[in-house]
C-alpha cells in the first residue's frame, strides 16, 4: 500500500474496526500528529491493563537493537496482539536495520511494529518495505491556510474560544507547529480561568482576547524570524547567520526555518503591494493575512525590501528547500549558501 493512500482519518477508521496491520510507519516533521497516531495505535491494539505484558517502547536515540528484535520475536501474552514501538527510528544505523530486516520482510504473527521517524530515505530497503506493505502515514506540517481550523480544534480540547483576531495573533506568534500551538493554547486557557485545562475535566468555555494571547504566548520565534528577515533585507550576512543560529537553537529544524522565512517574505510582498494600493490598518492586514496587531512592524520592515529582493529570496528559498530534501550534503551548508546567495 502506497504511503500517500493513508490519511489520519483512514488510520482512525481502521483502528476502530479492529483492522490491525503488522507494520506502521509514522514519518514527517509534525510530531504532534505522529504522537497522536502512535497513541491511538497503542490504545486500539493493547488494552491498558495488558500493556505491562504486551507493549514494548524503544527510542532510536538510545536502544539496543537486539532487544528490539527479541521483542518482535516474542509472542503476545494472554492477548491476541503484542505491540513494539520504536520512536526516533531514523536514528538507527543501516547495520542495525540489517538486524531487524528479516522481521520486517516477514513479520511474526500476533506482533505489530510501529516506527516513528522525522525523516526517511525512501531508497533504503527497510523504509521501502514499510511504504510498500505497511500502513505509512506522512505527518506533514499543515499549510498556513489550515492553521485556523487546527486552532479551533485545539481550542475546543482546552475549553477556550478565540475570536478571529486573537486566532490570527496566535498563529503569527507561534507559527504552524501543532505541538507548540497546543502548548500555548493550554497556557492561555489556564491564564483565562480555564481550570478544565489543569485537571483534564470538562468545564466552562473561556474566551481569549488578542491581549491575552500577547501576554501569554511566547514571541521568541516570531521576533527571531523578524530579525532574520530584517538582516536579509539589509544584506547583512553576519547578522543573518547569527539569527539563523538562534532559530536553530530554538529547536526549529532546517526545513521548518525555510517555511517560516518563506511565509514571512510572502507577507512582506503582500504588504508592499497593499501599500502601493494605498491600503492601511485592518485592510492591509487582511490583504497580508496577518493580525492587525503586527501590521505596523511588517510595514516598517517592508521599507527595506525591494520587489526584486522579494522574488530573488523566494527563488533561493525554493531551491534550498529542494536541496535539503534531496541532497546528502550537510543541511548547514545549504542554509549558509542561501544566506550568501540572498545577502549580496
């Protein structure tokens, strides 16, 4: 079964029907989706009271692959299925996968193997096997236009309601990482009096304003992206490299950084076009798809970006993104090359 044939909803539907498969691969940079899918697989296959006997959890950052093999070869105890879960599976070396390959080629009866990986090389024999015969779910980061729906979904979980401007401000501050959004929404719910978020019980829905978002949600990443874009706009290579290092220090991966910067540059392009048409305030914010709370900052930064600079940077972002996903050269080399290319 090809990887693209599986969606999160389809995975949920098969689990609810009790249609379990021997191989599951959850891959991609959106850890929130991967973690939710993993938890749902565990809940469906291994009842809570049987997990001490029939659930084995391993981390590819620090595990003995022989123990993973032994777990896969162990029959379930007093239950129809045993589940073996390996997170950070991309950290295993090829020679370690060689130990597991026979069990991937011919999975033992009564055992399901779940692998979670941030990135995979689809040319490798072990990943190809998962993609061809297993349940392979690509956990992609949502597009910007999908984030408002996700904010609504996560807000419902935490019993908090955002107006359109508050939701836009939250997206602007936090970005499109669902784990980050979930954490910030939970903090906002507690700040606004949502005791349900503290103890996990149902409670009254609270409403969060733009001011609540700005007081609670972290602006570190947003400010770093602003600083990076400002350095690029001013052709300041040294400062751009420094800001890039700050983004990496915040835990943002290379492809995620490019996505943040690409979104920022597209917003600047919309701001420049809107200013030429005489737009301002809420109308300019609507044109750019940002909260009016930030429009002054964007308009100020747009002054150092020319239309040619915008197009050159977007082209470089596209080329760098493709290189990061296809080249074996170190990621930092491509990011440094991007800065050298756009900071002329």
